[in-house]
């Protein structure tokens, strides 16, 4: 299945945000679900199980100057194998203009057995843009070993690389579950917060396998591993309680 | 690979690398590495993440430093791209300290004029960039730089493991010998990647590398600097 969805948010000139473009394509269905305090919330409603091997899904998101958008998904995405072991790919391209705010808070991606999936995100932030970006990965459904899954995220701020990370798990990634990479944890994730108007944070330990780190640019990242998705979410939420009910 | 390459790859090259365990000390303290089997998965994971990044950036820096007439801007860009690939401030510090020490030793060993085309970094360049610059000064190839980068990712924690766990040195060498093919493959891929724009170079990461490094940085007593 191929799908290309586009979403643009603009300031409405009265302190709020309106969606100037919302072009959904199954299975990437988009629904505006809220508008509070100047922020518009959109949910990505999974129209089919997946991504499924062979899928090529694209989502473009643009947040204009002064606009605020929160993007969520209604449920976890489960990356499943195709019939002939084809790759699936989900490509997300995001731009946030100066004074724009994006909260990207999807539910986790689950790497099912024998999947062959890549989730590739590029985020371009103009100087003065704000971002919260959550990534959660569950290695296999209950009692199964995951297939091959790659999560790659590249974020630029004011034209310079701010964060670029590629995580590979599964049988094709040597040593991925060992003590150098995930240490046997079934869940891993991160939460990036780009807040150019806030003072830099100090490094902080949030638990034995969770840390909050200032990046070299105007941002901080929480990175965690955990036994369960709930424990992972607790780590990622705990450092940013104000965001938990956004 | 010639004598010059062996000198730069040698753990006795005076660049201070022996003071770093690349996360192994923290992994041992967390009870995750107790013997050779866990050391092997640790090293395989390191090679597939930090090894790919270090080898590709060393090869790319060597290519730019020796082959381009004005390498300064691209070398600075490579260094910034490594910042973006190193979320942990403790790892950024460790990488820059090792880079500074390596470049100091490299300049003294191979005082080539081409190093003057690159400005000094106030905190020291990231280690893979310093390795690429040193390889350029020594007249080595991008393939040498990549191989030495990948090899260092293996041998640093392996010798730390012998000290931390009292592992059998013969067993540890046999393990490194088993990993030789994987190390060669990482170096070959890095040479192919070296001509890509800096933004497109590998960015493979390991959550525990950041987590272990930040934990380790809070210890009051430790054997290794990282």
C-alpha cells in the first residue's frame, strides 16, 4: 500500500491555530480531535493493521509561524511482515517555522516477528521553533522476537544538525539486544525537547536506565530502556510532567 | 596497511586511549558484562553502532583533509555532525578529550603542513575527526583511517575488560580474532560512505551507550575516564 498524507497548521491571527491543509490517504487517516489554548490536536487514525511489508507511507507536516500543533496516534503501530518479506517504510518530513510549536506524541511502534520496517523522520526547525518529539519502540509482541526494524531521526535547528540517531534492532543488527545497545530491554525510546527560550538543563539520571541530557544545541533528550512500554512511558513522561496531559 | 598505520593503530600510541573503557566499566558495574560471552555481544553491538560512525567519520575526514585544498569548513561540519550523533554530554567530553590528545600526539609524530589548513577546535575535535586528520598527516589512506577507527572501538573496551574482570588474555585475543571479519566489513562500508555529504554519514546509536556514560560520569570513584 502506498499513501501520502499532508498536514499544515497556520496561526489563525486570533491567537489560535487552524489546519490550512489536511489531506489524508488511507491508511494514514487524520482527524482533528481538539483545539485548546491555541493548540490544535490531530490524531492519526490507523486505517489498517500495519505498516505491512511492502507499504510505502509518507507524511508531511508543516507548522507555520506562531502555530501550535499536537499530533498523536490512537493506538500503537505494529510493523508486520509482508508475504514475501518485502520492506515497509514510513517517511515523515516535518518543518516548523519560527515561533511555531509541534508536539509529536505518537503511541509506540511495535516490531513484530519477521517485520522488515524502516521509520525515517527528518525535522527542520527554523530558529525560534519549539518541538517535543517522542519515539517509542517495543521489540516484539508478547513472547516473540522482533524482526528487523530501523528508526532514524534527523533534526536540524536553524540549518544545523541538532540530533541524528539511527537505531537498528532485529536479527540483521549485530549485538542489538546485548549489553552494548539495549541490554535485553524490550522497550526503548526517547523524548526530544527543543525549547530555544528556556535555559539549558543539567544532565540528570531518571532511573537506572533513563537519562536526561542536554544536547550540544538548544535542546534536551531523554533516552531510556525499560522492560515494559508503561515503564518506558513513565520515564519519558516523568521529566516533563507538564506535557503528560497535552 | 603499512608500518605507519600500525603505529597509529597501536594501543601504545601516546594518545591516552587506554584511560577510556567506552562504556564497558559501567556495563560491568550494572552486572551486564561478567565474562567473555557478554563481552562478545557488547563488542558486536559497539562495532555495529559506534564502530560504524567512528570508521565513516575518520575516513571522511581523512579524505577531506588530504584531498581538498580548503578542508576547514567541511572538517568543522563533520565535527558538528558528530555532536548531533552524540546525545550524551559525557560522551561528547570523552570524545573531544581523546581527540585533542590524539591530535597532539599526531602533530608531534607527523608534523605535516596540511594540518595547518584546519583551525584548532577550542575543546578539541571529536575523536574520529582527530583520527582522520592524523591519518592525513601520516600519509595514510581513508581505508586505513576507517580500519583504525573500527579497530579502536573493539580494542579499547577489550583491554579494559581484561583489567576490570580479570579475563583470560588469550581468550580475549581469540574473541578479537573472531571479530576481525566484522571489523573489516565495517571499515569497508565506511570507505564507501566516506564520499557522502556529512549529513548522510552513518548515525547508528545505542541507547545504553548514552545511559551508561551518564551514569558513569556521576561516580566518585572509577578506574576509567569513560
